[in-house]
């Protein structure tokens, strides 16, 4: 069905991250190409119908249709898997698809999710609107809620807990220890979107997280080239120990000849195998092999880029915090930030290059400030090599009410700035001239 089982489950990182960024994934044999080939094929030829039958029974590994899996996609998925220190991974066509698959893989009509309310607006809508229409309920909690408030959010039919390591766009830092402990007390996995810090700066599996997702569109690609997503399983959650909660993994799947995923593929492979065999089969949210190849190339310098993003973010955040025309600044790498100590605990090597700050004067004033920028682009994007800026209340979070915006930490005055790889002084100079003209 996909890459060989020995490759799928041999994803633990054995080298420093910079080496893993470059060397993991594709391992060419003698005389093979140094960079992974782009397998731009919908199908794969076999000489034995019996072998094809075994592929469809999941009793043998291999490829038969790119809608389910593709060799180029799997090479890049393995690289991300090794970076996160997981046991299995899959690429999806977008970060939204990754988050949906990660949740829907273990939730169905009548189930319930506990989720942080400080998450990307599109993900909030996915859970709060679309998944509710599918019969999946959710209780949203503030990431800084008390343990008692968090405990009260769980129900007997809760199947997962979801949050973002660094919230987009409020930049709240998730308390892994608190949420992991609560999830595991109730026998459910903790799923965390690790897009902003990337595995270079944050390793959620080391703090009890069970499944990690990514919008690879952001820092992992890093050049505004390809849309994509990824799901990585830690291999730590014991599905059979909570078999009554997860029948999709622990009872026979009639659509795949009665396979019991947790028994046949174990803790290390059950979740991702089911994700491929059921969800990718039925929804087809597979990335193009060309897009995956581009992502794989860009992942090779992720460590280098993240260090510069962090450096620029810190310098620009200090500038904004020193200017009285700016109401407030959120950047978890900045001393004095509300989440600085938590970030030091979970992300000691840095956080990201994204900054949230307040521009006073209302929507028109915010829009005028953005319109006067010259180097920094207004774009519905973040975590790119080129600096970009966005007004979330008017764009990505536009569907939320003012009350929901405040709950999510996305005020009417919030501006999200993503510091790219330009010289930090040039970014600062552009911000200053726009502030001089409008504030």
C-alpha cells in the first residue's frame, strides 16, 4: 500500500536535527540518483494478480494507486517523521487536511473533542462548524485554563484533545504537560499542531504529545511554493488499552477485509495505516509528488532558516516593544512576554519569527498602516522567507464574532507580522516609515 514496513516504522531521529534535515528520508543505493526521484505516476505495474490482492488486503506493502500513497510523498513523510522523532507519518494536500484527518481518524458522529480556543481560524471553523455538522461535538477551552476547568471539559464520549504548540496568530504557548496529563487521564490522545516552531525548535513528543500535525505550507516549505500538510504519530499511545473508545482501530474493518489495525500494525503503525487505508482512500487529499519533492528540497535547510527567523523575530519584536505608538507586543521569545518562561521550557532554542502586536485606532487605522508598508507584503500567508503581514480580524478570523475573537486572543487591533530572512534592520525601517506615516 505504501512504503515498506521496515521504512515506515524506522523513523526515529538518530542525528542532530541539521543533519537529519539534510540526510534523512531518501537513502540512495549504489548508482541511484542523489536526490529523490519524482514518481509522477498514478499507478504501478505488477505481474501477479495474487500480489495485487495482497496489497489490497494490507498483508503486503507496496504501491498500487497514488491517491493512497506514492514513493516521493513517502520519502518526504519519512524525513518529517524522523525530524519529529515519530514512528510513522503521512503527507496530506494541506494543513487543514492534516488536522481533519488526524481528528476524523478516531472520531465519528456522536463523539466529542476538547480543543484549545487559541488556534488558527480555519481550524477553529473546521472543528466548530464543519465537524459539528458531521455530528462531532467540541468543547473549547482557553489554553491557560485551570486544571479544574480543563477537567470539566471532558465527557464520556471525548476521543481527542487538540491544540497548537504556538497559537496562530495570538502566539500563546501551549502547556503540553497540563494537556497531556488531562488527555491521558481520560484515555485519549493529545494532538498538537506544531507548525510555528517546527521540530527544529519544539519536539512535542518529548512532553507527552501523541500525534503531531503540520501545515508544511509554512516554515517547512518556507518559500511560498507549495501547499501541504503532515501527520506524525509518536507510536506511544496504546490504542488496545482503550479499545472501547477507538473501535475503528481495535475492531475489524469490514471495508478492508476485517483487518484490526492496532493488532496488525501495533502502536507504531496503526494510526497512520488506518489514515491511509480509510481516509486517503475515501477523501483523496494526497499531495502532488511534485509538491512533495519541492517540500523535501526545502526541508534540507530548515534548521538554518529557523535560526534566522528566530533572530529576526526577536530583533523586530524588541523594536516594536520600544515604540510607544504600538499598544502591545506578543512574541514568546521576548523577555517579559507572558509566555516567555513556558517557551523557555518547551522551546529553549527559540520559538519562531512571527510577532503579534496591537495597532491602536480601529480597523481603518490598521488598514492604513498595512497599506503604507513597502518591503513587507500584505499576504494571506505566514512563516515564509519573505516578510509578510496580515490583519487576522479582517481576514483569516473574519468569520468569528468579536466575543470569539477575544476568546481566541485575536483582538480587533491585532496585526500578525511574519519576519522573513531579510536583514532585520530593513524590516524595522519599513515598519518605522509606515508608522511615521499613519500612527
